[in-house]
């Protein structure tokens, strides 16, 4: 009996060691979830968390097929994705976790461009763009082609950037270098003095010794991406909320429930800050905890307009607990 008890204890430990959580989706949110997961696993070594980054769009396809427990998203779920989840019987809780300053990056050898208006960004990135050389923006700038890098079409960053700058998601020129891996984009910018790219703020923070972020004039003057300009609502229209979506059925598993609780706890703030993204006010995480506790499913931000300031976003979030 004693040997049997020991064997059962060993099997129990083995089973605990095999507890696994699957996350996928946005490459922008990837560093946040990865950082939180690493911190969580140090406290819960019996849990394994796999975090991948196939892009927000591709991630939602997997999530709505029930293949993942947590979906990282750099934009709210689309109505078509919502319908796919509903058709498959996948219920979820939508949880904001941070704010981003989508950044326009250039090589550090680029000393001429400091700020671009949203109209100029549109003229560069729109389909059939007539702006191809830096001198097309300013005759004093180099007569060299602008080499463009950016998120691929499965990325929420792609959707957000095209909607915020072009006015319609997916509207973009074809001759740029797309990738779902932001590290590939960063290598493109660091390797070409005439390059330009759009990426999440964390990738700029990680590489600011190699690249520069341009200020953006959304109509009220040039504002650079930063924690302060996100918090005070002046970096527009490229400030955006970041989300995780959690499968309601997955929350029945203790390891998933514990991970989500940890994600929203004060203990996880350090991990979020370490990525360079802007953590939300404490109130937002308390609201997220309330949504999980009440198992309030569905999307509240599907129709959120691009460039919604953080204060307005928190105001909308408060409505979900009233």
C-alpha cells in the first residue's frame, strides 16, 4: 500500500508537470504574454505555457477552432471572427491588458526626417502611392527610394495601421516587405539607411540604439511615441489597446484560471513594464478581474475607433461593470 501511495504521488506530480496552456496570436502582444508567462512559471513550475505569434488574424482562426486557450490580439475581434467563434461554440472573455504606441521607425542614419503628418504617411503607404522617394516628401531630402517594412496581413498591427492611416483596414501598397515577425522587420530597418517601418512600441524600446521613432502629427502638432504621450492621449491616432481573449471552457482548468488571475494581478505589472508597453490603470485590471469572476463573455470593443485615447477607452471599459 505504501509503494502504491508513492507511485500515485509520482504520477500526480507527473500529471501536474504536464499541465499546459496554449497561447497564440499577435506578435505585438507576444512579448507581454511571454514575460507574464515566464514570471508565472517560475512560481508554478508544474505548468508549461507555450506562446506563439502567428498574427492576430491567424491566431483568431486557431482560437475560434478551439486550438488555443489564450488569444493575444493587437486589435479588437472582428465581427467575422466573432461569428466564427459563435458558430464553433467558442465563448470567450475579452480582457484589455496594456496600451501601445504603434511606432513609425527609420534607420539611425536617417537624419533628415523627424516628423510626418498622417497625410504624409497615407501618401507613402496607400495603394498606387506616388510617393516612392524621400525627396517626394521634401525636395531637400535624399533622392533615394523609401524601403518599406511592416506587418503582414494576418497581423492586428497591419489592420490597425491601415485603418488608422488609410481609413480602411487592408488598404495598403503591395511593394513593401511584410512579416508576421517584428524581429524580421527590425532587421530590415537596421540594415537600410533609407528604410521605414511600422511596429509596436516594445520593439522600438528594445532597439532604440539602432533605430529612431518619428514623431507623428495627427492634426495637433508633432508628438513622439512614448509612455507619457500614450497616457496623456496626445499620440494620435496610433495609440491602441492590446488584449487577451480567454476561452471560457479553458477557464474551467485550474492552471488557466490561475494564469489569467496572475496576468491581471499587481505582481504581473513588472513583467508588463519590462516589455516597454504602457500598463493600464489599476482600475482596468480590477474590471478585468470582475469580467472573469462573472464570466462575462463577448466583445465590448469590436467597433472601437482607431486612435481612441486611453482615458476614453477606460471610460468605455467602466460601462461594462455598471
